[in-house]
C-alpha cells in the first residue's frame, strides 16, 4: 500500500502535482505517522471513545501537515 501513498502525492486526477522526492516522502511519512497514531488510539480506548479520539488525532495530524506544507 505504500506505493499508493506515494502515487497519491505525485498524481491526482491525471495531473502531476509534485516531482520533488523530498517533499513526496515528507508527506508520505506524515500520513504513515497519522495512521500509526490512529491505530494506537483505537487499540488503547474503549469503543465509544475510539471514533472521537481518532477524529481528534486526525484533526491534529492534518493541522501539522498543513503547517508543514505552508512552510
């Protein structure tokens, strides 16, 4: 599935978005980190709180990614 993450960063809707490998890997790493955090939240919380905690973690991770993109 790593290949799909990389292709998602390079191409969208048939258009090349990014060709700089450093930038691509930075975003793929951020996406992987977010997925690991979500997995930890689901495994460490009760079922009722899992979705809420995962949503909060995703919001935080997306804010971090957006901040990195702006810089």
